C-alpha cells in the first residue's frame, strides 16, 4: 500500500462515512421536519426512559416509524459497504480496504459535515465487516445478539458482544496480524463512541431488571428484528413494538404530569 493509496482510502472512507443518512431520510420523507437529536423514549416494561443522544436509524424509527428507520439503517450500511467492497475488488492483494472500513466508521461517528456529531457506529462496523467477511458478519451479529439478549438479557451487552466477537473471529479466520489490528481498532473506536450510551444504560440497569427477555429485545432495532424472525418461524408469538418518544401523543406521562 503506497502513501497515495492509503491517503485516498482514508479520504474516501471518511467522507462516505460522514454522510448523514438519517438527516437525509427525514428531509425527504418529512419535508419541514428536522432530524431530532436527544429523543427520550419509554422503555418497555419499565417506568424509565432512555435518551437517544444521536441522529441515527434508531432516532428515525422513533420519529418517523420503523420502516424509515430500516431504510436509514440500510443506507448507513451501504455508504460504508460499497467503498470497502470497491477497494477490495480493485486492489485484492492489498489490505487497503481495511483502512477504508476504519475510516468509514470514524466518519460515521464524527462526521465533518455535521460538526463531528454522528452516530454510535454499529451499522458502520457491520457494513465494513460485511464487505470484508460476510460469514463473519452473520456469525458475530447473531452470536452477539443471542449472547446479549437471551443469555445476559441486556441490550447493551448485545451490541458490545457482537462487536467484541469480531476480534476472535477475525483471528481464527485469518491468523493475520493486519486483520487483527483492524478488529482491535474498530472495537476501540466503537467503545469510545458508545461511552455516553454506556453511562446512561448502566444508570438505568442499576434500578431495573427485566425478567422477560422479549421485553429487553424490544429496546433496540436488532432485538426487534430477531423477534420478528422468531415470530415468523413460529418460535414465539409476541407483538413487536417500536419505541415512542415521550412527547408523542399517547406516550406515558412524565413524573409530575397528569394522566
């Protein structure tokens, strides 16, 4: 990898990752509205709320509905997946596509177009891994979801586990220190971006424990997707609910307000 190729990889990956698909979807789907940042949502099975501190696919789901949230997530994946795949196909003997994947994640989390206020990066992590190793994408995302939601019964654990599993998977799959470095750097960036959510979630978990695992799964797009799949397979029969903002009509009243 030459300095010119490496620099181009960083530039392309970062600028593509910096595109805010959430803001674009809201602008096109709801003219006159702005993508909301800092939405408080009610937690299923709890009187607590959780603040979505970024403009993301999750916040679009709450603001406009699950369909638009899914479209946003898909676009967020494509904006990183396509550049990584393009470099991988153009320069198959080089590891420069790993640089594109990392740069895309950095751009997603800290976009230059939006004063370095972006998402937390789970879609960008998966997008890069999908282009690098599609089997690893399936194994780590599903493995992390099952470990977090079913075993630990915790939404945050599901997100963190799915990304952490990339490290052993990549090493066992490649035995290559370059790929291992990619996995370690991706985890470090993701954990850094997730610090605000980790702090908020730990505070909530100190006061609330969910006995029904399906209620935990209702708290995130990943969990709701697994619930829908389980419903279709006939494993469970559970209504899937998209979180609602606390200021939406019909949302539970805040403490001190009249019902």
